[in-house]
């Protein structure tokens, strides 16, 4: 069995060494969440027919944008060799062509309908709203002892024909739909 690499472990655990979320600045919390989102994207594989090679890696934010720092952090990285394009959307229909959709907690009332609409697209869904994976979302950011962790709904990931790395699964607090 292949062991976890030091860079991979640092990529996830470095944000966890920051001050606890309860005492940290709101901007720091948003940046930590953005780093997690970027790492989820880097550790996920999309089907070969899902997107063209020459297009940017598109992250859509559905609902209220967490902060300017969140957006700025997302825009700074390349994912799978492509520049990152971050856009704000108002509906799941606008997510077409996106690789990843971050669903803001402001969309709690509509989350079931949003996930139904995205279900058969090759889109990784991520949120920090409570109960996101139980609702059918793919990766949910969750507080763990005043720090940030995550859980994965493997059934939803597989339904979208996505593959998350075994390293990501090992780091998840909970795996649903196994």
C-alpha cells in the first residue's frame, strides 16, 4: 500500500495549524476554506470526456460569496495544469461547464433542488452547510473541535463519474454512501 506523501499531508494539515476558527479572523477562515476547496479539486479526477484540455478549470460559487479573500485564494492556483476561472452563479442551470460548484449556506432552502439538477453532470459539489453530504452533496466542510475538516459522500461522487483519490478518502472524517 502506498503511504501518504509529505506534501499531500502538509497540503491538508497546514491549514489545520492555523488558529481555531472560533478565534481566527473571518478572512482567515475563508482562506482556509478556499485552500480546502482547491485541494479537493486537485485530488479529484474527472472523466476524459467531461471537459476539453484547453479550457480553464472552472469553479462556480452558487449563492452568497463567503468573502473577497475566498475568491482571491481560488483564483491563484492552477488545477490539473489549467488556469482557474472562478465565477458567481445564481442557479444550478448556470453551472453547466463547471468542474466544481461551491454551494453557499445561503442556498440551504434550495439545496435539494440544486443537487438534483447537478446530479448527472460531472461536477464536484462542495459546501460548508451543515448536513450537506446527507442531503446528497459530495464534499462537506465540517467543524471538528474548532478546526475545519471534511466528509465525503462517495455515492454522490461516483454517480457523477468522478474519482476522488484514496489519500482524500483517508483524510475524510466521515465517508457516506460507501
